[in-house]
C-alpha cells in the first residue's frame, strides 16, 4: 500500500519523513511518552533515524500505517492504524508531542484516521480497538471523546519495558454512534 495523506482543519497527516527526525527525537524524550507508549526508553536519536524507513516499509506491507500529525511546520505527534491483518479489525495508536497536548489536535486527527479506516477508500475496517496502559488518562479521555466503548481491563495484557502492564481496552465499530460514551474508569 502506498502512503496516503489525510487532512483536517488544522492538520496534515502524512508519512513521517527524514526532516521529522529531530522533532521525533525531541518529542520522545518526554517521560509520559516513554511510559505510556511503545517507544524505546531511553530514546536515542538512532531510534528516530530507524523509525522513518521502518514506517515506509510497514506502509508497503499494509500491516501498520503510521501518519505524522503536522500543524503547519510543527510535528504534533504520530497516529496510526496497526495490526491490520485482513480480518476487518485494527488498532489505533498515537502519541502527541508535549508542546501539542491539550489542544484537541489528537481527537481531530483520530476522527480523520478512523473515518478513513472504516471507509471503502481506506482499509474498510469493521472494528478499531484502542488499548492503553492503566493510568494513561489523557489517552482514555481522547478515546472516549471519539465514541470508543470501554470494554475492560487486560490484566498484565500489554508488554512494556518493565515486563507487562495492566491495560485498558475499548472498541469502536463502523456503525457505532460516535458520541462520547460513559466510561467507568473516568
């Protein structure tokens, strides 16, 4: 699959490129990004340098599709659809640059990615899952705002640098009402 560029009111979502490496490296120095995502910790510049060509290869394979979220010239974060194995399901994942948080950019980007993921022009998914390490309240609030339904706790369900973390899981179906849902954990 060739990389697809998506746009929103404030953002361009496109494949990460070499010119993003410095901002990727800087954003991934954030302790919360390292704690709550799968980025390596500690995060070295070499990780950012390896990430860009790896994303290009993953787009070609069609299994993991990652977009850089760009607000003008600034890298606002990364978002993607992952574990696309042809079964009609995938997982949304994201991280937001510390300087771009709490401005609604993630929800704006995620709405566009979800719309594309469910569409016939996109991947035609029937279900998108969201997972997060227990305690990642910011990510949970974004998923809830997007209409994801909280589905439960995955005990030691997420691999991490510390071993295994408990995780929250939620799901969104293509025909779900996307209004924010009540979540018992928030």
